[in-house]
């Protein structure tokens, strides 16, 4: 530990005597400084032992000494050393009284003890303390490395907590606590998720200090959180992959700082996979996906081995994601014009109802949960954000997740009803909730389609389902649509698409132009006839015209459109066109 006034008093060679403030000798001394100025405060930094002979002080004036000592105390001076036998044969009582009144330790320095000896003693003690800190830091580094190699992150956190005499916790890429030591620290760490999220929004490396929450209870040896917590980001990329929290009763010393820095380096190595390994795993994942989509599940299993656990042996969901800019270009290539937001607005939920729970039981059929919040940097990198959320949720739940970039898409396979699928739904709902109030969708925002549950044999069909759901999400201006919702709901909302309306307007334009001349009501007659499934009498009764008049009107419809109403496809197209033009 650093030198204190007590250690200097007990130094046999210095022969110092305590004349005041004897109950405050355990204060650390940062340096010993000599000054004969009447006001040395401007040159003090705090923590010094000030050495004087009082050559320029009226040390026998009580009022002057009270002001002098008070200024020193406010400046953070921890002690005053007075050399006797130079200007004064003994310390003036006015100075002794002022020091005792202020609580400032006053040490008598004998004439045979030069100030230089005191400065050397302080300097040597500081150097010895720094050397001990360095050697202790290296020892801590060796212990942390040993624990990391034998017991992984959990063992490392346990060793770190012991080194700093506090607690330590590790957060994953989503900000959730994945490990903590001691055991009770998990609850404390969970209260800091908001601070961790703010830290992760900053470029790595980043750190922050959080004060105690002052009153939160815990099931540990203490009853209140009055600790000091340091947060450090982990990772070498632009966005940190994880974070480390270290809680202590006071500020970290040099040795503890070495231990924390060592833990940061080791945990960064543990959380950041090497680039060659990451690239190789991504190539394997891409090959597995290609084989599944080609209808070769047995080959896919052989290539995957144990890399994806039992993902290929249980029902899974296919997730297909695109950026809105790619989705818009895709729509234009299909000849439908730019994708637009329908009348129900860009913030409409897929379906009402409560969403999945964080425990990972998966989303209820056709439901989305509107949490957690999405940071600005995540919104700027939607693929990276979705990948982190899905992979982190899968890792916490022990689920294998296959995530593969595929051209302008991000394709993922996740266990049906599992935590990764639930996290995907929550993430999509968060994106919708954080959108602005303006119309349309930003180019960098995400569009996601989710398939129905499927097995490896039906992977290609599930992929098409996810793409179909993504297409609907793109047209509706939504972030996520599940394929099962399309089958369970009505087809009528799909008619709100501008391309469908344009088709309907074109198909019925000639009939509307005919009716505008006042020569008949062909559109209303066609609607009534189709709604009555071609029954002449019933449709004529609805229109209050003779059935022969209705027959004549339907012949005029055929002549104007150049299509036969006997063709069921024609009747279907006309009915959908009528519904599309009246769905606003």
C-alpha cells in the first residue's frame, strides 16, 4: 500500500513526533513538498505532506495560523511537517492549536532530520508500492489466464472478483448478463443493462463509471448497493460484442487496475473469434444452407456435423431479411414500381396480442412483442443488429442458430418456438416502434419474413414462405410478417398494394368510362352479378331491373373488355379488381 503519515512516524530514521491530528495518520501520502510561501495552495494538488520552517510565517499569531491551516486543509494537504531549531526552537502553540482545531496532522521534524530524508522516504515507499502493484498485477494476470484456460469466462470472473475484492459480470452482445461472480452479483449486474446499452452505442474501446444505486437490496453479504462500478466494452470492431462490469467498494488501485486490464484482454480473446475461424464457419453454414435449399438434407447434416447441434433434427423457422433499399430495388425489378406504405400506416402491428416472453418460448402464432429498445448504431447496421440479437438469444438458451448472408439477404435458421425466433420478433417490433412518424421506410431499415415451422426436407418450401412473407412486409411497409399470418388472415388486405390497385384501375377503366357517358351502369351491374355467383334473377332483383336488362349489360361488359364471363379466371380477376377499387 502507499506510504501513510503513520508509516513515516514509525520510520526509525526520521524521528518524527506527532503534535496534532494523531487520529488521522492513516491517510496516504502522495508526495512530500517543501514550501515557505505564506500561501502555497496554488502549487498543491492534494495528498501532499507539506514541510515548512515558518521562515516567512508569523507562526505565533493564532488568527494567521487558523487561516493558514484552513487553506491547507481545503487544498487537500494531508499533513504538515514543522522543522524545529531553524526559525523556532519549538512549534508555536498557535500553530498546534490551529492544526488540532482543523484536524490536520502536525508532525515535529527534529533539526537533525533534513527535509530531503523525508522526501526520499516518501519517494522510496511510493516506488516500492508501485513495484508491488506491478508484480501483483503480473501474478493476477497469470492467475486470470490460468482460470480462463481451465474454467472459461466464469472462472476468470471468479478470479477477477477475488483480485479486486468485489464482483465482476460479463454481458453478451445483446446486453444480457451471461456470467457473474460471486453468485449474488448477477442481480446487481442485471440492474446495469441500460448503462451497458449506452456504453455499447459508443465505438470500442469504451468505458464508464457508474455509482451505487443507493438502496437496492441484494441477497449477498451486504444489504445495499453502495459500490463503484466500472463498465468496459469488449471487442475490436466498431460495435462491441460484449461488456465487462467490475464492482468495488472504492476506486481501483494499481494492482487491481492491472487485473482488470488483463481480464479485458482475455475476455476479448474469448468473445472475438479469429477471422479465419469465423470465415470457415460461415462457409460451412453457407454450404449447409445451399444443400438444404437444394433438397439434400442428408448431405447438409453430414457437412454440418455437430456444428449446429440438433437444429437440423427438429422443426425450425426460416428467417429471411433484407434492407429496405434492396427490397425497393427488388420491387422495381418485378415491375411493380417503388414499394410504398399502405393506408394502414408504417407502424401497424402484424396482428394484435401479446408477444413472446424473454425466456424464449417463441412467439405466439401471429404475435409480436414490442421490446427491447433499439440503439441508433443498431439501426444503422440492421443485419449486424439482427445477427447479434438472434445469436445471443440462441447462445443464452443453448440453441444452435444458422445465420448466413446470401446476396442482398440475411438468411437464418432457428428452432421453432425457441428463444432466437422470439428475439427476432421482439427486435422487429422494436424497430417498428422506433420509426419516425413520416411516411415510408428508410433505406437502411430492415424487412423480415418468417416461415412456418418446417423440417430439413421442406427447407426449400420454408425459404419460399419466408420470401413471400417478406414480400408482403415490403408492400405493407412493415418490419416483419409471418407466413402463417397470411394463410390465417384474409386476402383482402393484400389488395391495398398500389400495384394491385393500378391493375384494377386499368382493367375497369373502360367500364367506368362507359358509365360516365350515362349509357348504363355496367360496373354496379357486374358487381351485383358476381356477388350473386351469376344468378340472373337474384342479381336483377338487387339492381331492380329486369333479368333481360342485366343479360344485355353483361354482354356489353364482355364486348368492352374483350373477355368472356364464362371463364372463372376472368370472373376472379374482375371480382378482385372491384374489391381493390373499393378497399380504400
